[in-house]
């Protein structure tokens, strides 16, 4: 049985008040899923302090591919680890499209994250144009395998986030999502068949309290990567409780 996981990606949202509010709103319940919050980097330490003695974990939204040096504005994976992160997102579609991160950059960030002792949450997913052109599987395969060239599958989570479903209210149908998740697990199995069965695969893209359960019920979907709904306590709590297990 794979570990269920729900990750909140706050993106460029939130403040200290939300950190305090969310921790008290979430920590009072216990969940079958592991629950991780990825706030903007300046709030990581505060979140880490507030979540001590709770079951909530902390993650970064991004890390540098460099370990240290003259890279103004960058944050290394070991710095994230030092302030209490257990996870970091790599290759989110917003990083790929808005900050020009290509497959090579994503691969080196993933290695940097794992070498620092973090679990890397590799995000993959096709655009609407790519889906309509029948390229979904080839895009996902390219993003996945190029990022995993030097990866440690023991410290990996994969999140399938179709770009057309992110922040649009257009969720992939449970069947569409399962089809891609199944393919991702099959691709992982070509690297390590045993480990592929243990890796948590998350769906992301307009997951809300009212569609989470049916999406998470799919065989190869082990939880979610949640944007907008993770900023609303009632929504996020319901999503965390919707995982199978
Ligand atoms: O990008 C996402 C999480 O990383 C998904 O965002 P939404 O849940 O807002 O669609």
C-alpha cells in the first residue's frame, strides 16, 4: 500500500497570518495522508516552528541547481533542508513556462534536492495544445525520463499536472488522470519495477473539496498537489480527508 500524500502549493500567496491560521486549522485533525505545506520561502522557518509537534510537514516550492556561490536570489536545497523542509517541488509548469526552466535544469535541480536529503516532487504535464495534438504521453515521457537520468527513486514523488487544468477550474476527468498516472508508473517501472510500485503519484490541477475523492479513488493516484484550494482551510482540510486509505 502506497503512502497517500497531499501537498499544498501556496505559490506567490499567503502571509504570516495565513501560516498561523492554516496550522491551527489543519493540525487539530489527523489524516491518513501525509500533509505537506509549501509556502513562499520567507515563511518556511515560521511554518516549520508552528508545525513542530504536529503531523504536518514543510516543503519548498523551488530550489537552485547550485549548492552555493555567487548566484544572487537563489536558495539551495541544503538551505531548505536546514530550515526544516522534507520536500521540494521541481519542474512545476509555472517554473518551466514563466522562468524558462528546461528539462536539463529540472534534472539538475532534482539531483540537487535529493543530494541534500529532500524528497523531490517532480511535476510533469502537457499543455492544451499538446493534448489536442495527441502528444500527452510523449510530452510526459520526455519530461519524466529526462528529469530522472541521475535520480534516486527512493526520494521521489511525481505530480501529474496538466497545464490546462491548473487554476482554470477545468479538472482532468478521473479516467484521463488515471490513464496518465498508469503510464507514468509504467515508465518508472522501466527504471526500477519494484520501486515504481512504491512511488506516490499525485494529481494536480483544479482539485477542490467536491472533486478530490473521485480523483483520489483512481488506482494509480495517491494524492494531490493543490494550488488555489490549499489557501482555503475548509477546502484543503476536506481534500486531505478525501484520500483513500
Ligand atoms: O499548480 C497547481 C499546484 O501545484 C494546481 O493549482 P490549482 O489547484 O490552483 O489548479
